[in-house]
């Protein structure tokens, strides 16, 4: 089996980092495989939603330090930007199912996900300052936006591990589940996302990302523009059908 497993089932593709004996450390080979697969999935008509997780007891321990010691720091940056860009430009909902350790570079990958859920065994850490390496895949920019600047500074300045329960309380992950419930819940969440109107979902995902990247004022102006353009494509018949679907789904949840 390869270092990255990919399985698609009725529109949901599950990607599994698959170097369990190395705690799924991000070798050059694995980073290249991630970049290739995310690039493929972006235009894959059989994939609506992607779930990313790890094999064994770790999501990933971050860069492969054994490999790094042999090849030098520059290899840590090699193909990293390609991987980052491929994940960032997936254009489809990405659920991170964090099953264990997510350290430094792997923490950065987790932060690229649209939605994060975690098992009770999840642990997060940013050890960049301890290793003497400046983040290059977005951690210094994304973490503070998600949990606040003070908490982000604490994690990044100290390199301390953050347990799953605290990660949930800080808003890093949406919820913590028992280990055997993590993937079933991720799949259930993916199925719920699939029920959305795909064109509208894509627009809303883009708008949320746009606001995060450009700020509230610009985001509001852009949202108005996209909303008006999208409204011209929606018929009264489609709205009536969706109204019935939404009401039925609401009854099932209550």
C-alpha cells in the first residue's frame, strides 16, 4: 500500500496518511502524494466532500525529522508549497478527522481544513520555535484567527501540547469523540454536507474564505455581489422544492 490511501464512496473521498510506523511523518514522498491527490480531487466529478485522517495512533507527527537530518532544512520546504496550494485550492468541503498527534507541519495541514473534529486521543502542538524553523504553511496566520492571538502565542511560543478537550473548549475543533466514533461521525457530517445545493455550497464556502482573507468590510461587499449574481440563476420552482426538502430535514432533527 502507498503512503496515502484514497477511497471514494458515493461522493465522499477519505484520504488516510499511511505511514503509521513513522507516525505518518510528512516525508517528501508523502507530501508529493498529498499534493497530487488534492489536485486530482479538485476536478474529480465523483468527489463532493473530502475527509482527511491518519492511520494508527497519529494524524501526523509533522515533517520526517530523520529524513530532514539527512537532506537538510531545504528539503523541508521542497514541494511543501505545492502541497499547501493543492489543499487550499481544493474548492470542496474538507473535514479533518484528527485521530491522534497533529504536530507542527501536520498542525498546519489540520488548520487548512474547513471543519475539524477530533478523537479523545488527539493532541496538537506547534514546535517550530523549538526546532528553530519559521512556519511556512500558514500556521502563524491561521491559528490566531481560529483561537485568538493570545492562545495562539501561548501554543507557538512554548511548543506545549494541547489536549483534545482543551482544543474543543478553545474552538480549535468542533467536537471531541471516542476513537471508534470519529470516522463514522466524519462520514455522517460529510453526508449532511452532500445534501446541500452544490452550487450554493461552493459559493458560501468561497465567501467565508474571502472574508477571512480580506476582512469584514470587503467581505460584505463581495457577498452582496455574489448573492445578486447567484439569485439570477435560481428559479421559483427550484426554491419551492428546496423549501420542502429543508422543512423535511428540520423535522427529522427535532
